């Protein structure tokens, strides 16, 4: 991992405003991840979690040609000790962030790279990006959450289409099926993701994080249990809600004003 001063580091971590920006930089391999890069990703993730001033994470790939082409299949030997890693082979894919996460995608977002993007709460991609699980044709399994997160995002039928066939889809189709949240002009993905992160950072944090937690943890629960989970945060953040309601009554935020995200 690097603070940005080491240009040859496979992963860069930097703070831009309220956002932590993690950049995979192995452009000679389309930002594919080998073992050392996965370790650097995990270290960068820990930096984000430990930084109270970093209120959202933006994950991207350097160069604009690829977000991440997945695991580096020419360096599979470097993953030998990561397959059962509790953090996940690709660095942090078996963990759940405590704060919002955004994938800023340009170009190829494939295999484990798509699994990294699916780990994020929100996904923004440029026109011309390609997403999918092409490792299907080589018999490489999905081991970084791809079989679990994709159905939760797009539904089982659409997920099985991509999981079973290994076909790659364009950004426009990914947007239509709900895999992407936005498609932007070429080169605009990072700027848009950082702006979105900054907007999220300016919302009252305790209530937003409580709602995020309830949505993530409650998904798949029976409705009764999910409602109970949602209610658990009520007393803790109720006073925040009272203050927010008072500000709205006084005229703040009318007509969507202040909705920076």
C-alpha cells in the first residue's frame, strides 16, 4: 500500500475531502490482483476503517482501461495462502465495511474485479465499460462473493445468466438490470464517485449508517426479524431524527435542497 508517493505500488490510498480513495494500479495486467496486491488492498481497507474522517470509500482502477480484470491468472501461486483467508482472496471481499462504499469503474470490470465492484454499495461506470464473469470458460470458480452478492443486487434469474454463461455485458445493460447505479461519460467516473461520496458525507451520519446497516443485515431475514433489526437503532438515533425534523420544519432541505448525493 502507498500514501500516493510510490508510483509503482500496486495499491494507492489517499484522502480526497471526506472520501478515502483506493486505486488498484497494475496497469500492465489490466489491474488484475495478485497475492501482494490483495494484501495491499486489505491494508488500505483497514486504513479506511480506522480513519474517522473518511466517511465513504471510493474504489477504482488506474489508467481508465480497466477497473480490475480479476485475479491475475499468471500469478495464481501467490494466492495459495489466501483461498481460506477470512478477509477474502481479493483483499477484503469477505468483510463488510462500516461506512458507504462506491466503485468507480472504467473499462474492464471482470471476474474478481466484478466481485470487488459488487462488494461496494454503489457502482458508477463509464460508457463502454464491460462487466462479467468470463472465468467461467476456464473453470475458475467465484470465491469472492460473486455467487452471493450478484443475486441480491439483480435477482436470481439475471445473476444466473451471468454466472452460468460467463458472458460480458455493456454498461448500458448492466444499468438496466440494476447492476450499475449510474453510467457516465468516459473519464467522468471518478469525479462523479467522489462527488457522490462527498454528498453522503454531508448527511447526518448516525441515522444514515444505522439505515445502511439495517438494509444490509436485514436482507434475507424474515420480515418480522428485519423490522426488529431496523427498530433496534431507533432509540439510539431518535434524537438525531428530532433535530433533523426541526430543521426541515424551519425550511431546510425543501424541494430537495441540500441533497448533495
